[in-house]
C-alpha cells in the first residue's frame, strides 16, 4: 500500500458518495450539484463531518444524528463498492485514458442499476450523458477504435432488441423494456463488438440466477416486474474485469 493506491481508493469512496446522491436525486428531478444533503426522514441538513463516506455511517451506527432514523445500508455498500472498483480498475489499467473511459462506464452502470432497482426505469438523459462522455474521452485518448465501438453499439442494441421483441411475444407481456435495449447499445460502445455479446450473455445468466434467487426468497412468487438493469450492469462490469478468464472457464466447463 502506497500513497497513490490509498488516494485512488479514497477518491473512489468519495465518488461512491456522489453516485448515491445522483441515484437519489436524479429520479426526483433535483440538482445533483446544488443543495446540501439532508436526511430524507427529518429533513435536517447533514454537515460534512456526518457525511464522510463509510466512516460517518459507522460512527453514527447507521442512524441519523438528529432524528435517529435508520440510514439505508445502500449508502455504505455503494461507497465501498465504488472505492474497490475504482482501485481494481486502477490496478488493471494504471493512470490512463482507458482508466477514465472505463471508470465512466462503471460509475454510470452503478447509478443506472440503483435507479432501475428503485424505480424500474433506465433514464434516457443518463444514457445520453454516459454516451457523450464516452465519445469525448475515446476521441481524446483513442481507447478503442471508433469502428469497433460503433459496431459494438449496433450489435449490442440490436441483439437486445431482438431478445426483448421475442420475449415480449412469447410471454405476451413486457418482459424487457426499451431501457435495457438502450443500455445494451451504449454499453456496446464502451465494450466494442468483441466483448458486447459475451457481456450480454453474462448479463442474461446473472439475471436468470438473480430472478431465481428472488423467486426462492419470496417463496415462489415472482414479482410482476423485475428490473433487469442491475443484472446487466453486473454482467458488463464482470466482463470488463474477468471477461477472458470467464470465457475460458465457460469453455472448460461446457465443451
Ligand atoms: Zn433525520
């Protein structure tokens, strides 16, 4: 552990805190830049010393200092997850344009997954900002060739559209929404055509496992609508870190 590694992890924690703010405020149409954080229960403004990632949650024992309302476990979990993922990506890529490019990808996946989980919506404006930032960083840093990214987007979006179309025909209800199709399109841009199909496949496997788990936990009752975004986000992120290893493992197991 040296200073750089620790700094990257702490910056990741701070971004995690910001992603929590985004996931809470964007669906409520609140500004993500202006306005101090406040307790959703009593409305008291939270001073910075009660808003330190991880540490405040532990010191406050998961409760609001003013009204005692429980603070959701989502906050420290997302902070820690973001810190660890940021650090892991740094270890894999070092300080580079690729690091920034994929960090944008992961941070947006986290926000999209959180909002989809809570509201069952994947918001267009988030996907649009994600795509624009990706294009800009890719244009400056030449992370992946634009041809690969473009084909990846079309292949990803097209495949997901086909699956959604067939799924909706077979199950005679909306099994998957257009939000998932658009997410696959934008993710294809970040992963390129070489990785997007495998990433989608992983996403589907994780989604099926996840729905199976929900089914078990809720005692044989499948909720009417399961947001798929979080599962795909997990599949895409896993693919980014361990795509090749998982592919090799897959062929070892099933061939
Ligand atoms: Zn409170």
